C-alpha cells in the first residue's frame, strides 16, 4: 500500500484470492505473517528489476555478484591508497 491506495499488485492479489483459488488449496490453518519477525530481523529484501532478475535468478547469484563487486572495490581502494602514499 502506498499513499493510502492499494498497490496494483495488491489489488490483483485480492482479485486472485476471490476468483482463482482452487478448492484443493486450504489455507484455513495458516497464520498470516508467521515468519515476518524472523525475516525482518535477519534479512534485507530487495526487489530486482526484471532485466536484473533474468541475470541473477537466485539469492545466491545476487550475493555472489555483490561479494565479487565488494572485493573489487576493496582491492581498488587499497591500490588507490598505496599509489597516494608513494607520491
């Protein structure tokens, strides 16, 4: 929900709940938000644009790429600081 109006996907989900639920799906014993506190405590959720989701289809792929980028940044930072101290 953004600015008091339900988001487009939120409206679509409500419609899907009414129109498209199969009889074999039984969520009557489900608890809404059961794992939300655990997720909020230990994870950052990031929504990728579709083009990036095709390149990085899993959390592991995203994390591996970010770790490689962070390491390259650390190495670049060390190289820059070493070249400055040599001047």
